[in-house]
């Protein structure tokens, strides 16, 4: 099956080169696309020097817009599977083939790489884990989907989901909301255990007071999606 790895990148000069090296090592048969979200550091220079596949956005559109750009590319180029993989080095390319396996064998429309199944590797901070647990419970109440790592950006989707996300994707902090959208459509969502790494360089988009803003915004968005989105099953 034709697979595309979508790598959103914003100011990832310390990490992106290793991400690409690992990708070529562990998944040489997969295509990839780096979406440079108007980085202010040397990320673009590194991409140009590496002669890799990338799109250089002229303005900063945020993580949701960057990922959706990748989904639009996957949709227009007729890919069967699209995989999201962060440009900060937290996601291990060695899990890519395991991530797409449930899609290849037809048992899932979306597969999420979860750090909370086996609880190995980098687990994030206590407060962030608490927030993720809260969002997981909220999503289960609203959709019935039991997902442990609802904020994981390491995920794969099938062709049907590519078409959905190419036209409908949250602007910022989209991971929990996209689960709600998919679940309300009747998508089969599953998780596989993965080990994630701690960010080596750069700055996370969610830290300090942004964590509180994130929790409030995402919680309200999930509730509004539950209220406004009908049971529009495939």
C-alpha cells in the first residue's frame, strides 16, 4: 500500500536531520513530506541541504494547518495510508511498520502510537499526564472510544480518513478533536504500544500557562463537537 509520512516542523533545526535519517533507515519504502511551517531558525536550510521532500509554507498556520497540508497532499496524490510523525524527534521511526499494520490488515481506520499501554520511555510531566487522562475520559463519555494517549501525534490513518482530514481538521492542538471527529463517523480506532523520546532541542508548543489554555480549549471543543456533530456514519 502506498504510504506517506507527514512531518510537521516548526523551528526544529536541532531535531529534523535525525528524524529524516531514522525515517530512511527504518522505513525506506515509505514516502515522506516535511511541512515547514514558516520556521524562523535554520530548519529550511537543513531541508534544502538534505534534498528531501518538503513544502515550505509562506505563513505560519499552526500544527493543525501544517498537518492538514500533508493530508491534502496525500489525498491529491492518491495515498492509501498517511502517517503523522512529529519533527521534534519524540517519535521512533522503528514503529512505523507496526503502526500501519492494523490498517493494512483491515482492522482499523486509525492507529495511534500510545506511550501509556506499556508505560515505557518518556511519559511526559505529571500534570500533563493528568490532563491527558481527563481528556481521555471526556472523549470516552462523548464518543464511547477508549483511547489512552489522546494527545499522541504519532498516528496512521487509511484512505477514508485521509479524505476526511483533508477537508476537516482542527487548527491547533488537533489530536484529541480529530479522534472525536473520527469516532463520530464510526471509524475503527485502535492503539499500539510505542516508546517515545524526550525532546532534545527546541521548545514545546504546550508549556506553562499554555497548558491551562490547552485543557480549557480542547475540552470545550470536544463538548461542542459532541453537541453539534450528528451521527454521520460512513
